[in-house]
C-alpha cells in the first residue's frame, strides 16, 4: 500500500490543472481560427483565379 501511495505522490505534481487546460484550449482555438482564415483566403483566391482564367479564355476564343 505504501508503494502505491508513494507512486501516486510522484505522479500528482505532473497532472494538469484546470487553469493549464484552459490556457491550452484558448491557444488551440486561436490556432484553429487562424488556420481556418488562411484556408478560406486560399480557396477564395484559387476560385477567383480559375474564374478569371475561364473568362479570359472564353473572350479570346471568339
């Protein structure tokens, strides 16, 4: 029993607190939000370029 208690006493200081989890959650949400906007901007740019290319080709073929 004593060895089990001493093993737990070694592990307990390494566990995350609620504050640690809140900090990590906030940082993760910010990173996801930033990445989402990068993806939206990239996809919008690709669609705009493909539309412009299609219009350019369509007007030059006549």
